């Protein structure tokens, strides 16, 4: 049996304490995500329970119900991993017995999330015809694989046109906050994401007339940034104007990775994308394309 004072510690109190401890250990966006997952998914189920009374069968029933909830595999995986961290912390503090968890849901990635060669060229032609600051930023992502938060945070001071390089050192995100949401500009998701990328000569030529003051944002040409939600909306409008199917902005990064994989080695591609491992790049970002598979088989049959 646990001491009386420990039996009074509820899951809600535990989660609040755990979040406070994590404040200086994780990025603000990660902490905001933890808060949201706890509030929306875990507190309604476990909030008033003393943590010492949360049992392994109760956890497994909850996870089984979560699997049938219609939530995405990514969300279910995040909720399960977070619950695991919280109950492990409770056990470490002597507030509960350890709980054994099943394997989390696998990460699923859609193989349809890339543009074909024809779609890529069609989008590029339309962007070149309407070339402005936003179109230039989208072209940049098409050709060097930036994340949406990275292009939103990119300033002209990060670009050296004479050397032909872009240095990625910040990302911009809208995250949940106690009073709604807020914009955060901070270092990228990992140390590997801080990187300097060479610019294709064609892009340098396109960018020279747009070059602004060091503090100006590339997507706006001025001191104000464009947030990811607005860029996502603009991108979908441009796709529609180009006669292309709807797609998420992240499609550009997957398309870049797939196109790049055909002409370079996996390690170089992993560095360009800012990944910590080659396996992440090859497993989740490079998609076999019918035209590539056909060329491969034709070469083998020659």
C-alpha cells in the first residue's frame, strides 16, 4: 500500500507537476502539444483518479477504445507515448506501480504525397509566371526541401547570394497557449535541422531582384512574417489556379526528397533535409515513382 498522502495525488495533479518539470527541457511547441494532448485526451479519462489506483487493465481498455476512436495513428501514438511517460514518472516518484504498455501504433506515411514530374513542372511554370515574394518562397521549398516553418522564419540575412547558400537556423510555429494560440520563432526541431544548403544557380538568378534587408522575411519582403496557416492557404489556391489536385504544403518536401534520391546518395539527401538519420529519410520521405521503376526495369532488360 502507498502512504495516505501519496494516495491523494490525482492524475491531474501529476500531469501538472510533470509539465512544470518539462518547461525547460523541451521546446515550447512540444510543451504546448503535451498540454493539448493531456487536456483533450487524458484528463477526461484519468484526471480525477489517484495515480496509485490506475491499473494496467484500465490502461489497456483505454488504449483499445482509443484505437477504435477514429483518431489518426499519429495522434493515437502520441497519446499513448505521453501516457506512458506520465505513468513512468509516477512510478519513479513512488506514486504508482509500473505499468507495462503494448507497442505504440506504427507511424504511417502516405505514399501518395508527392507531385509527379508533370505536376512539378506545371506548378513551377505557374509560379514563374506570377513571381512574387510568396511564389519565390514556394519555389525555394520545391528546390531545396525546406519545412513550412523554416520558410516562414527565413529572412534575407540567412541567404548569401554571392556564395549561393541558405542557412536554416529558425522555425516558426503557431502553438496552443493558455489564452488561445501564439506564434513562436525558435531553433529548428533538432540540431541536425540547423544546416547550410547550397542554392541552385537558377534560384540565385531568380532571387537577386527580390533581395531585401537582412531582417526582412523572404515570404513577405518586409519585417512582418507570414504564418504557416496563411502560406498553406495560399499554396492551395496556387495549386487550384495551376489546375492541380489539392495537396498539403509538406508534399513539396516529400517531392524534393524523392526527386533528389534519384541523383544523389542517401547521406547527402539526409543532410539536405536536416534529418538525424538516413533511415528516416529513406523510409518516410522517398517514394518510389512509376516512371523511376519503369526506367530501372528498362535498364535491367537492355
